[in-house]
C-alpha cells in the first residue's frame, strides 16, 4: 500500500501524450490496411466476359505455387489464374522459370459455420449476374454495332447488318456477350497469314465449301452432312469460304501455349477502328475448291501424334508456370486415384463451384490427369501442334478448334433430346435422381478404369459400397468419402449409404469392356469390373425426365444430352471439362447446377435440395425454380434459330480473317448515317 506521504508520480510527457498518439496511429494503420471482406462469389465468367477484368486477371501468374484457400465469398475466383489461351486483350506474358519450384495443393478449408448456406449465396449472385447480362441487350442495329466495337475493339464484319436483320427476324435476344466463344476461338488466327489459313482449310480432307452462296461437301460422313444441312439454311448470306471439319469425338488441335500467346499479341495489335473512308465492305471471291487428289499440295505436314496418355499433349496448351505443366505426369493408373479437392479451391466457394468456366479448365488442377478418361486413355487420339482452322462440336480448354453447334443438337435425335416430351410438371415427377449411361470416357481396361469419371460417379451412388466404407469394412477403390467441409448430417450418423440409396437411381447400361479381353465379353459385361458394377436397363430420356434431378457426366467427349436436359422440366447437375458453343449464354446456379469434376460436392448439393430427415431442410422450391428458369432460357436462346444466328456470325468473322484485306474490312454504315 502506497504511503499517503508519497503521492503518486504524474506520468511523463511521453506516456501522457506520445504513447496515446502512437497507439492511435497504429490503430488507424491497421484499419486502413486490413483486407476488406470480399463481397460475393462469382458465378458467371466466360472468356472475355469483361475486357477490363480479364486483362487485369490475366496478368497474374501461377508463381505463388498453390491455389488460395477460399473460405469467404469471393468476387473473382479466377483472379490468380492465367487464362489458358491468353486474355481477349492478349496481354499475357509467358513466365519461364529456370528451375520451377514444386507445386503443392493447398490444404482443404475448414468447415465454416454459417446461417446462410453457400448455395443460397451462389444463387443470389447468379441472379444478379443474369440481370447485369440482360441489361446489355441491344435493341437496334446501331446499338449492336456500338456494343460490338466496345467489346471487340474493331468494326463489325461486312454483312453485320444482314446478320442483325436475320437475328431480329428470328426473334433473337441480342447480347454481345453471347458470342464470346467465337472470339476465343478465332482470335489466334489473326496471328496467321490469311492466305495460309485459306490454303489449310481448302486442302483438308473433310471440308464444306461455299461458293456463290451455295454450300456443298464431297464427304458423306454423317456429321459432315448434318453440319452441311445446318449451313445450307444460311448459305445465301455467306461469302466464299472453306470449312475444315473434325470427324472425331475428341478434339485434335493442341497448339503450345507459347505459340498461342504470340498469336494473341499479334491479334491485339491488329485491333483498330479504321477510318470509315478506308473500310472495305465486301468479301473476296475464291477460286473453285481443290480436287481431292490435289488437296495435300496445299497444306503443311501436321505431324499427327498418338501420344498416350493424352495428358502429355493436352497440358502443353497450359501456361508454362501452371500446376499442370509443373506437376509430374502420372505413369500408372492401376491403383486408387489421388483425389485432391484442394486444387479446386480457385473455382469454388466453401466447397461448391462458384466459377463454372474455370471449373472446366484443368491447367490449375493437375490431379485431373488421373481422374478423367480423356487424359488417361482416350478412345481415339490424333493430335497436332499445328494451328489451322478446324471446326468441331466441342473441345477442352487447351484445344484450338473453332466451335460449331454439335450435330446432335441440330439433328435433334430423340436419344439426345427426348423428342417432344420434356417431362411432367415438377410436382408430378416420380423420383429424385436418375442417371443412365455407358462406361465410356475413353478406353478403359483392367489397369486404368479406376480413374474414369463415369466409373467414379456410379460407385459414389452405390449405397452398399458407401455403407461398407463408412463402417470401415471396405476401402473405396475409386472415390473418397465426403470431406468434413460439407458437414453432412447423414455422414455424421453413419447413414450416408442408406440415405443415398433412398434417392439415387444410377447405373451403367454397358460396361464397355476392353475389346482385347479374352474371352470376348457379351451383353455389356466386363470380367474386370463385373464385381464392382451391375448393369441396369436403359431408360429413354422421356422417362428420365420424370425424375427431378439429372446429373450430366462427360463421356468420350461432351455429353450430347445436355441440351435435352436444359429443355426439360428437370434440373441438370452439370460436371464437364468440355467447351461448347452456348457456354457464354448460360449462368451457373441460374440455369443449371454446376458440379466439380471430382464429384466431391455431389452429396452436399443433394443434401441442400433434398434435405435430411428433420435436421436439414429441403430446398425443393429452389430446385424447381432453377429447372424452370433453365428450361425457359433454353427455349429462348438455345433454339435451332439461335444456332443459325451463331454460325452466321461465326462464319462472317471467319471469312474476314481469311481475307487478305482483313485489317480494313468492316461494316460502318451506322457511322456514315
């Protein structure tokens, strides 16, 4: 106790004045530099979605080595990812490390307690993204031309007014963003000489020729004939050109990233708005098509490759500092695959896909080399490093084909579309989940099937296998039990297997056995997978539409059923690595439910929609709304008329790129009036 004879000393001037001031300054510095909480996850991102944002994000590099852990909503999950083929502005610089550092996946994010489910937040963001997209609609020819110049950096091609007139006659919704895929596909060709592009196209083995407004083809291959039928509906609006076609299921062009990057730099330099007085308004006339025996005289050697596995080919289209390029390639696939969900964090929000475009890219996901049949052993492989104008129906992120609407979409075969029956009303449906398919994805055999995506998905829907795995009686041979991130109620009670059995109707109709197996397998059976799978009866799509949820899983390439699913009264749950012509028109969580290619989020998605007993509420009404919104949207922007409008725009742009006067070609009548 202090003696009253000695009153307490007054603090020094430093303590009384300087110390509080320093404390206040430190507090101010901390608050001003504290990172702001990101606002919302991103669900709509396509190549060139926003030229400003894409250029800023594309300048980032993979140099940090590991993907960021995502535990909060993020505005741009792709901000640390370099676009595969460069940004629309072509500003990507190759980053070459003399001694690349080993790249390791990030650790899984811990589960976050929250009152709002992450899917609710993703849906909210998707609704806002869709509203922003619709605000860009062009209602006049002048508005469409202005939107084109703003987004593309050059004048629209000759014939743009005829294209707009055709679109309006067919009651099309015109939003410039809808055509982003065209420029993603075509822009690298601005780096090639126009005459060489024409020569390569004319000299290819399978070609559609257009001369004087008439389209024709020598090949009677059924895909060629379907594409020819599609193009003939607009042939009167097209200039002379030659269209080389890919007849295979799988894409064939994988040009090294470094080469594409160089082409994209040239493309950016070519972007000019030429003075109107210098504009060339018509297309050149071409000589008659080359005869079959003379075609090889016009082309360079493609040096077609048969490398197996395909991963070694596919990854050369990735940036040089990407995990796909830096991580070692797998040499064996005969054990349980390594499933590393932490590589998915750049495109996920709390375990769910927040950026479906980035989710379909594999350059930041090196574990997919052992989880996708296309990378392990494709059904057919014949690839080249040579960039030439080949058109096809689908491709991976690193392929360089020019996309057309797939033949089965135009032909509307019942086995892909379901015919005129798109399913009963939501409340009249008879079951939750159905999936039927063949065990494709590539050429599976006794030593590699464990890595195939369709085999993994079917196994994950086997309630008996799940129950035995939960009990510790059997280790899953090709999948993992759900991560604690998803906090699944059924898993906590060790009832995951019985819960999945209540709602899942999933099975193979054919095990697609290796044809080299002896004795020859019959009736869809397979000696090395029979103990793991039982084949089930197939169901027509019209029957599948009586179920509420339709998972869509890649086969040898893209799933030809996707358009039928979107047009149905059911809800598509889409997992894919494949790009298609319509991707820029669809908004994930608004028109469909995206799913990661590992399927680790599958159970969480289903628990959100179905609920679990009395402990987890269902969101049946939310599922119905997405299904109905997707159906209405598909009927508005994915019609056959929309395919015509898309290919007309595509082929006008293609014709300009192959013209020697291309830098000064365009449509500028709106600027003259």
